C-alpha cells in the first residue's frame, strides 16, 4: 500500500516525488518505459533556474530522478495502462501489475503534435522544435519557419523575431484562427512573412535542417525553401485517454478543481496534462510541488 502513486516521470511527476518522499510518504512513481517526458528529447536547456551555463535535457531529468530516489521514491519503468478510482484504495495498473494507493497524482504530460512528414522525426532537437521560448536563442541571425495558425503560432513567431533574421509562418489554410490582436502584431512585424494555403511535405538535411519542401494546397506546386529551423505550433495532445472517470476540459486537458484536485477526491493533477498555456519545465515542476503538498495535507488529515 502506497501513500501516493504518481503517474508520470517528467518535471511535474519527479518534483512531486521529491516532495512526497521528503514528507515521509511512501511513494511509487509509474515512470513509463520511456521515462522523463519531453525533456528527454531536447538538447540544451538554458531557462531552468540554477544552471547558468545551461544543462542537457536528459541530464536534468536524470538528476531529478536521482534526487527522488535518494529520498526513497520507488520507480516502476513500465507504461501506465489503467486506473480504477471507483473505490479506495485506488488501483493503478502498469503493464500487467496492479498497485494500490491512498492518493494519486496524475502527471502524464502532453505530447507535441508533430507534422508527421519525412525527415522530421530524426531532426527534432536538431533544428526542429516546438518551443520558441526554449530554443529561439539558438537561431540568432538565422532563418526559421513557424507552422501553425493559432495564437501559439503567432506567439512563437513573435518570440523568434527577436532573434532570427527572418521568420516565415506557413499555414495550410487561407486565414489564421489566432486572435485579431495577435494577427495584427505578427503582420506589423517587418521580420515576419506569411505563406497561406501551404504545408511542409518533407524536411531536408543530413544531421540538421537545411531546407523544406512546401506544397501549395491550391495549385499543387511543390517548391524547396532553404531554412535553418522549424518551429511546430499546431497544438499539444494531453495524455488523458486512459483516464475514464477524470473530468476533462473542452481541449482534452484534465480539469483542475480546488487546490490541484481533479473531480475525484484524493486524485490530484500536475503539469502539462492540465496546463494548456505555459508548457515549461519550471512551471510543470512548480505544479508538481503544489500537488504534492496538497496530497500531503490530505493524508495528514485522514
């Protein structure tokens, strides 16, 4: 019987584990077969406090895990498969084994929606990114593309315009769905160009991005465009499909009730699985801390 079962092993889940174990709560982390979250796919992280020279994403996650283990957190490196919140203790299944817990923190994160075109997957972190606040500085005086048409894409383009020589927004439709004020800011920025009715069909380059093939959806023409980087801003998919009894918002993120609670008592939530706005390692870690403190408060009161 565990005091807390944490589902997920990104910054939210591991920070939560550090806090629950230091509070002397028996903690199990369902880490997943590929543990560590999205930072395991990144290279240099320069915006996490405490690392003035930056730190590699996988190294940061290794350090977080070691810290949680140091305080006594137990880890299961198997994929979460199901949760039964219908009765207590809660039953959480990973692979073919079921664990029981008095409380649960859901920290399963969200995955970036990628373009799913040839040449993309192997260049994620090598010229392809989904986070301008994280990586814009690496594209100083270079030429980049932003793919998308919503507010997130506009924000990415505006951040990149502070560093890059030029930013080209590629959108598959003929109008943006972004708010009028965000569109206005983008269209007034002299560094930003827009290509409507078009989509990237292939990313070229051996070990880094060198160019892309762009197809005009109306004319059917395919052209090649030299480019140094691509920022994909077509949305995120929260990892919530396996939670049958947990309330979600209209975008599929877990709905947060009072003090990081879900709609189920003693089931808390932390990180990108509920955060549609920030999607930063430091905010996820902060949410993990808060959820852990709330879980501790609950367990002390029963």
